[in-house]
C-alpha cells in the first residue's frame, strides 16, 4: 500500500509542505483540464469561425452543469470519506465513494439522453439564435451523450487525492487534455469535420480520463476504492440517506459550477441583444479564458480540502486554521497575478481564438480587462466556499454560493447594462464577486467561520 501512494500524512505532516505537495500536481492537472476547454475554443475559432465559437459557448452551460454534478458528489463523498478514514472506518469510506460514482453516473446518463433527444429545443432554451442553431445542435449531438464521463472525471479527482495519489490525479487530467488537443487538430484541420470533430475530440478525451479513474478505484490495493454494495431494501435506504448528505455537503460546489453556467447563459442573452452574434463570440473568449482562472482557484480549494476535512474530523483545530490561512494567501497572490496578465496581454489572449478581421476581436479586447478586474475577489470567494464545505458548514457555503452565483449574477447582468451600456455587461461578473466578498467578510466578522474549528 505504501508504495502506491505519495507518502502523505494529513494529520502530522508540516502544513506548508503538505499543501505544496497537493497543490502543485492539482494545479497542473487543472491547467491541463482547462486546456481541454480552451483548445476547443482556439481550434473552433481558428478552424471553423466566429459563429462556431459563439455556438459552442451557447452549449457550454451543459458542460459546467455536468462538471458541477461530478464535483458535488466528489466534494460531498470525499469530505465524508476523509472523516471516516480519520476515525479508522475504511469500509464506510469505500461505500461512500462507490455510492457517489454509481448515483452520479446514472443521473448524468438520464440527462444525456434527454439533452441529445431534444437538442434543438435545449439549444433554443439556452438562448441560441436561428443563425447559430445548426452549429450548436451539431456540437451537442456529439458532446451531450458523454456527459457521464465528465462527471466521473470530476468526482474521481477527489477520491484519488484522498487516497494520497495527487500525481496520478494530475495525469488523469493531463492525458485527456493531450488527447483532446491532438484530436482537435486532426479532426478539424486535417479531416475537416467541423463542429462534429471538435465535439468528438473533447468527448474521447473525457472517456479516456474516466477510464483512468475507474482503473484506479477498481484496484484492491488502494485504501480508497470501489466495494460491493448490497441491494437490499435497508441498503437502498442507507444509500439514499448517504447520497442526500453528500449532496447537501457538495451542493454549494455544484452551484459554483451552476454559477458559471448562469454567467454564460445570462451573458449570452444580454450580449446577443446588445451586439448580436459578434457580441456572443466576444463574450465566448472571456468564457474560454475563465476556466483557467476558475480551475486554478478551485485547485487551491481542492488541495486544502482533504487537509481541512481530515484534521476537522480528528479535532485538530490549529491545523485547520493554518491550512485555511495558507490557502487564502495563495489565492490572493494568484488572483493579483491573473488580473495583471489579463490586463496587459488582452490583445494576445484574444488573438489566440480569432483573427483581428472579425468584429468580435475589438469587442473582446476592450472588454476582457474589465472582466478580469474581479479575479482577486473571485479567488477569495472560491476558497471561502471550499473551507465551509470541508468543515461541514453547509449553510454558510450555500448562502455565499447562491448569492454569488444567482442573485447577484443575474441582477448585475441585467441591471448594469441599463446604467453603463456594453461596459456594464463586462463589469457584471466583477461586481458580483465584490458583493459576494462583502458577504464573506460579514460572515467572518460574526466569527461563525471559526465555530467548527473550536
């Protein structure tokens, strides 16, 4: 067992060293995972055109909702499982992991069937115009059937890191990303398959990543692995109870992904009414660039999560607080760095996706620095939500997530353009993060965030 893990002890290892050991491979894995999304944008924009880029952005909420389901079960099950492991209950931890994978896969399989069958209607529901509809439907037909693999890859990362193998978790992101990049080039530029090629390349990458997760969790040498679950009536009741608790713990993570889907849906809706399809294409560049930022911040939270959960379960409040402070400082530094890079190199970022001849180019260059102005606040908010989840404080996590992802987001997207015009659309997300930061600070000021660690 020892040689199959990465020599990690959540309960006694030096906090900065432990955090770095988890963070570096997690960030690298997340960056490659973001490359999954961004590569599609680059190849679609350069190989198919501006309308194709806008059409993919119309369908992007489906990706984030599927990822959100996987993350919800991953956060919930790993949080419960890590507490079980800290108490010496290995079988209970394995049961939680198995239940999470089976239930999330079945849920996404049903969603995949419905979305594929009613693709045109779903595309219109997402705000697709008639001009973009054929492209969006073509993409969905080769992307939607594989949504369960997206969820499995997202949740599996948590279980593998909990087992003490962050390097393997990193490769579960790296390998699919490399496959996606290679197949995107071949399918779009060599075979000329257009939207079908872009969707198929992404789907095949996720299938490989999910297969790597299944291989790891099926290995009986692993501490965290699949186990046989009984199908009796009592066992089914216990499964429903456990799944309900996991979902309650991880729901705020699902809503974080849902917030990105809401951002895209609301942004697409507002942009297409102010600037038409070119506005959606410009906004899509920000949405393609955004996953790198989100996934790095998410990696900080995910790296801290097993340390926080394990030590919370063991009753070690000092290590919980030290880990939280370290994660927060890391998030602020990276948030400042991302804002600086985006503001200084907006021309170069936009040029990766589309040629300057497209009208969307100038719209995106002007808007991207405004969009990036909220990155620091975004970083703090994501880490704060992750902390609440890790110490089983589902209520504060839920409050912050719902306000940030839905109440503030929708209000800003539809309110700011009335005051500031197009600039208001770009500033909607930053203002959302600032308002959410105010809520987080209010919670800290009341001292409730320390209650679970005392």
